[in-house]
C-alpha cells in the first residue's frame, strides 16, 4: 500500500476520534464545544460529529482499503486515535470543572 494511504488512515482516525465526543454529547442533549460556538447546541454537535464521521469514512473508503489486523493499518489508525484522544483530553480537561 502506498505511504499516502497510511497518512490518510491516521487523519481519518483523528476525524473519527474528534467526532465521537461531539456526537455523543449532542445525542445526549448536552451542549459541547465546537469550532462554531462555545458551547454549541446539541443539534450543532450532532451535525459536527456526523460531519467528522463522514470525512473519516470518505478517507477510509477512498484513499486505500483499511485492513484492521495488518500491522501498518492497525498502527496508523491506533496512533491517530491515541494522539487525537490525548490532544482532546488536554483541550477539554479544564472545561468540566
């Protein structure tokens, strides 16, 4: 697989990870931070999370096949999710207090 597919999988994993808190908070009816508002309405969060999921899906589906279980794909997806998760945790850690 070309190296660009690994980078695309890393970025797709970042979008997937970023979409989860927005979508979950939105469908739970809780306001949550978005790039458009601080905090955004639950509806805006659902749409923002869905948009992140869509971008992630398009990257996973169109750049190169994703084979979870193969070392390269698994490492890049896991790394993208871990790095994005840590960054989001650090960004949001002071907001719940």
